[in-house]
C-alpha cells in the first residue's frame, strides 16, 4: 500500500487459519493498521491480492466484506453516542438486512452477555466508561455475524484487571469458532493469547512464528523490543 512515494506496507504475505488467533506487533508506524485497513476494504492496495475463503476481495467495499463474514474494530471508538449500548449492538446485528428483528434482538442479547455489557445495555453509549466502550466496539463487530475479527488495539487504555477480563472474552470468542487478528502493544496480551505472531517494521514483515520463536528472534528484539527480554513474562 503506497501513499504517494511512501510505501506504508510492502511485500507482506500471511494467512489466517480457522479458529486461530494471529497476533500482529511492530513499532508505531510499522504499517499494522494500514495492513488491516487494506484487508477490510478501507484502502485499496496499490498491488497484491487479498482472499477470503478463496474469494478475491481486493478493493471490495467494507460493508460488502463485512457481509461476507469479516469485521474490524477501530483504535478510535466511534459508537452512536445518542443510542443505547443495546441499540448500537442491534445495528450490527441488523447490518445489511440479513436478520429480522426478533433473531437480531436475540443475537444482540447473546453478544452483550458474552462481552460483559449487560449492566450497560440500556445506558447511552456516550455515558459509559472507556473499558465498556472498548467492549462495545467488540460487540458491534461480533453482532454482525463475522467469523473473522480484526482487533486494532482493542485493549488500549485498560488497566491490568480489565486486560485479564478482556483476554478471557477473546478466548471465549475463539472457542466459539471465530478467527482473530489482534494488533496490540501490550506484550503480555499478544504473547499470552496468540497461536502465531507476525512482526512488521517499516511496512515489511520481518518475522513470523510461534510466540516463543518470535520473542527470541534477534531481528525482532532489535527492531521492536529494544533489548533483552529478561523482564518479559509470557502468561
């Protein structure tokens, strides 16, 4: 993906397997969000192809990609502030007219229960705390019926206890048969939950492998982790 002369993402190739959590790490500006925005259709890649279940979705509009089963959360939380949490999630469930009101309502109730938002269900989304808004982003993506979720720093701003709770939610989502790509700067999150990890630096993939392989990769240590890893705990 090029923006003028700047190659924000270049020569990156990877796959996501069914039921897998793929972690994506790299320094700020490494191209992680741009890469996911290409996958979800926000950007049309300058070159290369993207396939979802062997179907070429390169350059397809985001709403069409979502209807095919792929959804993304954003770093910037943008719920419908004047609507309740329940209504926000219901919009996701009704997306594209695929559900009638009754099954959409049932889907909304299940998702709200899963992500732990029941106590906020009938509060305006603009009035709930940041951790709950993070969960709301996740809930709206889930309610769309997507089988693949792209999570872009969904735990930013959370304290350690809230992070632990969020990790348990992601494990439940994976156990329900979903696949996830998780961008995170919180190393204990991405190391503790990922089946595999890819590492980007200056728009290129510099490493890919199991968490224990990546954490000991000298290229990754120099480019991202910045030194010895004696203080890193892998949960």
